[in-house]
């Protein structure tokens, strides 16, 4: 049974996000589409609350929007930017609070991740070298740290946080995982699970963390891997192909 259909202008290449907007007192469905780069829909009726912002840019790609820090929606676009959009207003074009460009050319095609302390993490292919950046929460644009090159492109695979929020895990180069200190960006460890391949020819899946055991799961070319972080600083992680 189809409840509703809504035609939007542009391609939809990433998942929509259903969020309870406490400021508005109801739910909104945020859809990444075309050059809007986001439209807000009523999830019950499919009615469009708003589409577009007070800025213009290139198309959103495979960066699903993430909403947090009270009223900000974060989404990446093909003009190398991470956008922070104020979604507190109802049925009006929202304001773009800031846009952060990565340090080299490269589309932001990964869904942003928001940590428990409000820090926003984004990744970029960045000419195949990979960029990972952390942004401070709030309405003012303020980078916390940036790593480039990471050692391989990051595409379509959002970073993942450890259960306690202290470590950031990201898949890069089509076959490796790196662990970074979520506060400083310092590298804890990295492990090459499979040989590096052309990033456009391999599956790109975000890591998933078991909140009880801390084990990391990630899908690659050969199958599903399980990675156990080291028990002590300076030790190496262990990986198993399931």
C-alpha cells in the first residue's frame, strides 16, 4: 500500500533521515536531493515543508544528512564542502550557518557522524588520498583537526565511533581500517585487511561497532571482517574473516 509519493527535483543518491525536530515539535524527513541540497518533508503526508537553502552549491552525492547539536543538519556536497544548515525554521528556506571546504579537491560523499560531545566527523576521497576532518559543534565554523593524506580514498562509508566515543574508525583505500583519537585525530593503529584496489570497483561499507564488545565489523571484497581493537596501547588489533 503506497501511502504517498512526492516528486523532487534532482537525483536522490543517499538515504533520507527521519528526525524528531524538538524545536518544531514534530517529525521531519530530510531528503538529500540534487542541488537543493536538502528538502524537508512531512513524513505522514509527503508534503514538502521546504526545499533549498539561502546558499547555492553543487549536487549532493552519497552523503546522507545527519542532524544534531540541537538544530543543525550536516550534509556533504560535490563542491568539496560540508554544510551546516539551520533546520529550526518551519516551512521556510533554512539558513546555512557555515560551509567547510576540505583541504584538497574531493567530493564529500560520506554521511557525517556526530559524536556524543557534538563533534562532527566527515570524510572525502580527496584525489584518492583521503581526508578526514573534525568540526567543532555550534553555529560558528571551527575546524578541530584535519588529516590529509590518510593513505587512501574515503567514499560512501561513514566513520564509526567506539562505544565510549573516544576512538574513530574509518575504512579507506578499499581495504584498510584506521583508528584515530576522536579528540585529537592522532592515529592509534591501522590494519590492512585486503590489498588496496581501485576505490570505484570495491564495495564501500561503513564500519559497525558492537557496543558491548567493541568489535568492529566491515564488509569488503572477500566478505565480512571482524576486527578486535588491541587491549593495550601499542598493541595491534586482530582481524578475522567471518
